[in-house]
C-alpha cells in the first residue's frame, strides 16, 4: 500500500465512523504555507504552479500530515461565491507584497438587482455583475481552474490526498456578502422577506445546475458547504428554517447524489442548529468546526451520525505555547475520537501561526 492509499484510507474510515490506526490530521492551510516557506504573498499568488510547489514544501516542513483541504489557493475565487471585492497583495492599490488578501465587503448589490433576477433570471444577472462590478474575477480565476487537476495529481504523487475542491455557497451567504450584512439583515430580510425568498429559489435552482456540472467535471472526494452568516447564532430559528437550512440540505443532497462527501464548513457558533444535521445519512458527511461551536456538544448531538473535523482555534496556533496546543489537541482526540474524528485547524491556519504549534497537532495524532 502506498503512503497515499494509507492516508486516504485512514481519512475515509474516519468519515465512515470506522476504526482507525490513528486520528487523521488534515489541516486547512493557505497563507500560512507561504509564510512558513519564506515566500512573499504576492509571489505565492502569481502562479498556480508555484503556489502548488510552495504548498507541497510546507507539508514536508510541518510533517505528520495525512491530507489537505486544498492543493492550491487564490483569493480570486472568493468573489464568485461571496459577491464582494477581494484585494490581492502585490496587485491591488494599497496592498503590499507580503500581507494577507482582504475581502472588501460593501453594498454592491442594489434593490434593482433583485428585480432583474426575478425578471430575467440569475445567470444573466450574475455574469454581468461579476464582470461589471467585481472586476471579472471569473477571468482572473481561470489559471486556478485550469491547474487544479494537475495540482491534485502532484499531491497524489507526493502521497497526500486532497479531500476538497472548493465551496458551494447558499443564496444567503452570497447575497449577504454582496449586499452587506447590515443592509441584508436589517432591510432585506425584515422588509421584503417574500421577495428575498423568491430570489433565493431562483438563485438556488441556477446554482444547483452549475454545481452539478462542477461535481461531474472534478469528481472530488468532498466539497465544502459553507455556513458563515446564515447561522443559528446570527439569526432566529424561524429565519434559519426558512432562509438557510433548506438550501444547505439541498446542496448536501446534491453532493451525496454524485458520490461526493459534504464537508460542512461551519464558521461561528452552530450550537443551536446541530440537530438539523441528523437528517442526513449516517457515515457520509463531515462537520468541520472553527473553535466557536461547542465541539463536545456536537459530538453528543451528531457524533454517532457524522465525522467531526476540527477545531484547534487560530488564537492557540498563533499565540499559545507549544504544550498548550499539544494538550488541547490530545483532549480533542480523547473526547471526540477514537472514531469519527479528524484533527484540523479551526478554519484556516492563521497567517501568523507558529510553526511549532502546527507541528504539535501532528505530534498529538502520533501518540
């Protein structure tokens, strides 16, 4: 058995809630990889081939990794699902060559845009919006999409499986990003909920067709289904059940119908909504937490139905002592394992994480 097969089988067993020889370590790293390799962020993002080379080098520097959640990285894909501007180091005004990219969220979608979507459909509006108001991120992302297959092959040759290709976003997340949180929450959802729901339905139908094509093209092991703003800690249960959960569940069912593992990338606190995930098939999904949700409560609520991944917080990785990270990781392995658990960073490893702290996660999985 090759190292790639051994690692991938370990991850698959964890997802299926089966016994493993050790807890898999599958961090989520991007900007940190450049930092640990001494590469300026602008250089890291200029070429996807070089981006992949840096990411592979970072894995060897860290050691003990079983798989990754991305083989290459570009912030140019973020506007495609968040509908906000992204400022890229070394390219956009005001950005130095070695700082983290930034999402410049502001109100770009207007009331009239909703009317256009209702009358002419989502796709016609969407591609015009990307080109005319977001600087054509689809064109800028072409190198990423063209190189992704090759990057996965390079990782496979190096012995590392990638469990994720990209992110599927619900209408809630897309319009919250493009409309701005305050306007979207205080105006749209409160004053015109029926109109927003109709826009959501049209958007979801169009996105489902696109996402189905994407899954057929890339045939990934897993796919992120993001939850950032439409969360039980941000909105009422009534809103969550109307505007969020049905769309999350539909995206998950799409993935499952294509043999793809839904990876619920749940940022912020989800304690009040964990029970919804019990509606999905056993041993087929991953719940990825970021250190905000009570992971031990998640274990009690969904741990007998789906694999939990997480959740060493960014604050520990960047500020804590090595031993604290090690003890935190071991406690997770003890309390959430020994089956149905993958140790990971809570969301991305932060740009300023300490290398030794990241290595402590790998060490915890070995003991």
